[in-house]
C-alpha cells in the first residue's frame, strides 16, 4: 500500500499543471485564436495541406513538401498526386523561390499579424530570411548586436505563430539555440542569453526534446551550472523551467539523473528556492527540485544538499499553485530516513506542515500531501508527534475530515489522528491517558 501511494505521489509530480515544456511567453489560447496567421493557399502542400517546410517541384511543374512527396513515391506511386500524370522522371528540384517567399511571409506576417486588415507591407530585399537568421546565429564571428536582432525575429515567430514555430522546429532552430547557449564559448551578453532562453522555452512540445541531451556533455552542463550561479534573475528563472522540462520528459531521463547527481546544480536550486521575498525564481526552483525528486535516484542527493529545508522555507511564506507540487516532493523526500531527520531538525517543518493541512482547502492534493508528510515524520519520532500536537494538528485534521477532500486525504488524516490521539488526550487530561483513548 505504501508503494502504491509513493507511485501516486510521483505521478503528481508529472501531471498537469506540470507542463512538458512551459510556454512562458505564449499568448493565451483566446489571444492566439484572434491573432493567428492564416496560411496562403499557395504556401500549403497539396498532400498534407500544411505549410511547406522544404518545397520541391516535380517534372510536371507541381510543388510538394519534400517529406510528403518522398513518402508518396516510396509507397510505389509513379504519378503526380495532383495531375495524376505518369512520371518518367521522379527527380525533385528544390523550389528556392517559394522557399524565399515563405521565409519573407513568415517574418513579415509574424511582425504584422495583428494588422490583418491592412495590406501586407512590401518586403525589403535586405530583410533576413530564416536561412540567413540561422546562419547569423551559427557564425562565431557575428557581433552580439546582430545575433540579438536575429533572435528577436526567432522569438516573434516562436511566440506568436504556431505556423512559424513549426517551421523553426523543422529548420533545426531548437538544437541551434541550445548550442548557442551552452556550447563553449557561450555568450557573454546577458541580454542575448535571456532572449535565447525565451526562444527555447517558447517552443511547443512538438520540439524534439532529445536535443536537450547535449547537456550530458560535462562542458555543456558546466555552462548551464555557471549560468545558474551567475546569471541574472531572469536567466536563473528560465533555466529552472528548463530543468523542470528535463526532469519530467521521458526523452531526457538519463540527463535528469546526471543533473540530479550534480551538487552544484542542486545547491543553486536550493539557494534560489529559499530566496526572499518569494518570486518567480524561487517558485521555478521549487518546481525544478520537485521534478528532479520524481526520480528515486535523485532524492538522496537532494536531501543532502538541503532540499527539505528549502521546500519548508518556500512553503512557510508561499501561497501559490506550486504549494501542492512542493508538498508532493516533500512527502517523497520524507520517505527517506535522512529526509525525516532533516525535517525533525528543522524547527519550522512541523508547524508549516500542520498549517498546510487545512490551509488550502481548494487544493485537496496539497492537503493530502501535507498530512502524508506529517504521517511519515510522526511515525518515526515522538518529539515530532508532540510538536505536531502542540501546533494544533488535531483541530486541523478534524476540519479536513469535515471538508470535501479526497478519500485518500481522509484515510491519511484518520491514520494521523489515530497516531496523535493518545498524546493529545494525555495533554488534554493533564497528563493522564486512559486505555479508552488509545
């Protein structure tokens, strides 16, 4: 039964609102629905009806997206899908003109998409195509100001256009941005790093998260750690969100274990989580810690680097949506003897958990994990049980049992109430404990 509960706690750390990839800069669904670009008919592949990513032309003069027409031909079809003419020559010729037009439309359309009622402005020959943007970002000799301008165009496309974002993914911008951020020599310009991270975090779950495994290379991970130590608050917050993605994606489980074994990464997260006043950086750090703690192999290291104290500190001054996530992680950490000892040593741990038992009645998962955490600590420690009773746990449990909380929360509350009942009765009776009360 205890193993089943632990599995459920791990699921809580992976389930919504824990996103696979937090789109921090994306517009709300309503806003995006109002502001989405419409794909011109000539920019759609006749087979997939999606935007061309690599347009190629057959001898019949018809243009298709390369992956689509290659699949058509590989299936044994010897005709043009549109004209149904038999193909004597199945060669594919890149349609550079159409590719250039789509590049320009994406850039100008993303910039002007909010003015759809106005005529599209004329394209300046000096405007950057996506291929030129990519080349600029890849060039080690390009000035920071030029790269910043290029990243600005990428961010506009990634944030405000699903079409543009899909095209960027197809063209390999996600791994390119990761290389720009973490492969030495990494940019010294903090603004450049901030915008690059914005772009990375703006990509949807359609991105191939396998690219993040470049951080298994120790030099790349060192770059991330250095940024986590010395970067601006905005950089640190973005990196915490990226670590959350790494910790919760099936594609990066090996990387998650490597990150979870890094004392420097864990120390940086613990320090950020305890930052006062509680802000975006501390909340993001707690989410990253919680994500890493979803793996059993990472919990011992997290405890040794102070994760229990960090989560308690965060909960003591927080009233945010992340509270339930933090409590779920804490309950997992308290499944370890080291974690329980850390909680007993921390004078604030028991009072904070007692308050959380009925502090967030609208979030029953949070209540359940608070009770579960107390149950784990009090089962092993009489001083902890006494501390909980002194902090008013009995009244909190009774209030919880009268609420609309889940059956699991009530089962844990009854178990904890049974555990503390004798001690509470003894205190209430002036130190005498009757057998009937046991």
